[in-house]
């Protein structure tokens, strides 16, 4: 128990000073060799139960944050953050639930043409990234969410996205949905997707391998 407490103190210091969530691997690299990181995290979580600041798992890492029931005490003293337009929010939601997804697929779900500026804003904010290319004619780019998206919305993983029942309760889904309706699973990777640079080495090898013209 004493070892857990000492390691917990060290983790507490690291998380307090960190600018973003730290994974167990990040913590292990900074702690003495053989430290029981997971056991110390459990110990630290128990130490902070019921406190004004709690230990939270976000985007696969750990951080301290204000307890949810004390959010009303907080006041905003910084500049108003950039707000997403309705189109950007809808596009982000589609990408989150349907990733990997192409621009054409986003348009099909929304029923309107996707503005390039909308995707540019999401990419600029770091909430969305270009994942790869679909194995279809034209090789369209596919999009997915980032760890910054999980951190921004306080999610440990994509599995924590609201399910059908929560969406209905929030009034975001109709109560009289078709019997065969199902929420997409964003954790299922697309089997018909290639990395963005999957064919880049082959291109460069062929290009560089060409014989230069002879002076003869």
C-alpha cells in the first residue's frame, strides 16, 4: 500500500503539471522502473473521490478536472471560444458516428451538399482528420475524429458516444423510428480503406527508378 501511495503522489504531480491527459504509457516512462501505474491510478482515484477535483479518464489518458456537481461555481474569464455552425455540428456528428466517411457519404446523410469550408473548420480546430482513401473509383478521402474531439467532449473513447436511447431522450431522434433502424458503430474500422500514403512509396520508387536520358 505504501508503494501505491508513493507512486500515486508521483502521478498526482505529473497530472497536475500536464497540459493534456497522460496515458498509462506516458506515466510509466516518467516513473521509476517497475512502478505499478494502474494500481497507483486506482489508489489516486479513491483518494479524490468526493473531492472538488476528481481524476477522469479522457481520450485514453488521465487528467484532473472539476467535479461535475460543482460546475455551477465556475465562471468564464477567457475569450469566447469559436462556436461551430449548425452545419459544422451536423457534419461533426456524422463523422463521429459513421467514420471512416467520405464527403459524398456525409452529403448523403445530411441531404445537402457539404461545404468545403465546413470541413476546413473542423480540420483547423483539430476535431477531425483525414484518415485514408476509400477503395472505390476516384479514391475519395475518408474522414474521422481525433483525440482532441474526445478530449473536447470529455469522452474516454468513441464507445462513450450517446446511444440510441440517450439520443431519443435528448430529442435528437424521432420516437417512431423504423424497426430496422440501428446506430452505426464508430469503433468498427473500414475494411475498404487505405492509408493516405499507402501508395506513396510505390510512386516515388517508380519515379526515381526511371533511367535518366543519356547524353550520347
